[in-house]
């Protein structure tokens, strides 16, 4: 990622999922402030918020359809 973008903020919808969590990892590594917005769909996240998510990111449970 481009280093001149550090310090920026980003919202990752679906950030607890497979692809979204990898995006979160990349932008955190690049120095961005990250907010994850995820519905934690039961079929995918049976045990709630995944343990692999960085505990320092802001996490919001919600559904973009509401």
C-alpha cells in the first residue's frame, strides 16, 4: 500500500469474513485506522466475532440493509 495514505480512516463492511478480514489486516499494517462493520451472519460466524480480528480495531455489529 502507498505509505502517503497512512493515518487515513477506512470502513470495511464484511470485515469479519474471509476476504474482509484480509483487507483489514492489510490496511492496519499500512497504518490506517480501521472500523469493521459486519452482521456476523450466523451461518458464517457461529461463535460470534472471530478471534483472528485485531482487538485494537473498532468493531460494529450491524446490517447495511437496516
